[in-house]
C-alpha cells in the first residue's frame, strides 16, 4: 500500500489518441500545470492519432504498461459507437475509465466570411444542392458524426460529412476552405472567435460565452449532445492506482483557477470519479446505442 500512497513517483504519460490542437490536447495541456502542483511530477502529453479518430490509440491501450504511469484520453461517444459500427481493434470494455472531467456541446461553425449568416441560410444551400455542402468533423462514429446524422434526419437534408483526425484538423480544413462548415464544439468556437461564426449549439440553453447563438431546440430541431472527455488505463491496472489517479484529476477539477480557464475556453466541467464510472458508462451505452440505431449508424 505504501507504493500506492506515494504514487506517482515519476512522470505520467498521457496519450492523446488524436492529433495535436484538438479538444483533448487543449484539456491535457491545461491539466499539466495542476498535475505537477499536486504530485510534483510531470504529465507528459503524447499523441497517437489514426483510425478515423481515436481507434489506433484505443486498440493499443491493452498492450501498454499497467502500473498507472500510462493513461489515455477516453472520449464519448467514440469509445461506444466505434466498436458497434465495425471491427476497430478494441471493445468499449477494454478501456478502464477512471475519471470523466468535461463535455462540450456540438455546434455548427462557418468561417467569418461565409455567406451563411444563420442555420437557415446553410439549410437553404443544402436543399438547393443536396450532398454538395461539406462539413468537417472529428472522425467517424464521433460526437460530430452522430450530430451530423441526427441533424440530417431532423432537417430532412443531405450533407457530406468529411471526418478528420481530431477537431484541430477539422478546423484547419474549415479555415483553409476545404469544407463549407464544420461540426465542432463551443470550445472550438471559443478558441477561434476571430475567425469563425457559430450558427447553432446543441445545448439545452444558450452558452454564456455566445449569448446571441441560438440552440438547435430554439430553431425547431431536438438536438442536445456533444463530446465527453475523460481518461482510461489498461486492463490490469490496480484499482488502488486507478483510485489515486481519479482523486488527482478530481482535485484538478476542483481548482477555481482551472475552472475559470476551462470556462473561458467554452468547456463545461463535470465530475465522474472512479466509484461512479460503471453507472455512468452503462447509461451512456444505453443512450448512444439507441441514438446509433435511430440514426442508422448500426443495425
């Protein structure tokens, strides 16, 4: 037990299963400072992109050390929907999630110079040329993919969704003119306020940072959802070590300075510690499986 009490005694590797510049990367970079303050050790961020958004990293997690010094970003709905859709090299249960710390609502973004001033403008363009309007997003079977499929159903439109390796790459595609719009998040809009315009947000209420942006519900589309982010360790990592990691990141979430930084970037904090994880994941599995079947992503 003494070894667990002293954990960590060296740097912890935080593997992000996406490329740099996305939501998971931004979160990890913010957590680094507070992790060092609490533990005296470094949180070393590494990237393992690929597999259409996370699959390469998650498929390799089971082969990584089980001593608690390797953790990996864990994203919903990705880790539930991807194994449902096809063989991606991992199953949801392969990931031992120990803490979920925030979520960000889905949103449709366009460039500031876009002719689409409102969601109605975008829908009109889609109706005039079904399939011709392209939207970038972070991978297949991601929150963005689900949102696009759901929106097409509700609005009775046909768009072309182009998956990228994370929100950073999806934003690069938007700003570079490769796509007309992006399925992003409030956080993406907050990080690029001078370059993009948000047309609608999939939240129950308007986001405090964007009081002029309507929710999808206000516009007549019953859409509330987004991406949830947390952390996992390989199967076989001792429960005592998982609990220590859970406690550390809970402590980071409780830091007022960290809370303010996250709010300023458009994140919405949440706390799902290890002891609540099984119930949380069971509920998410139920919700996303139903959504995926309704949207036709799985049979």
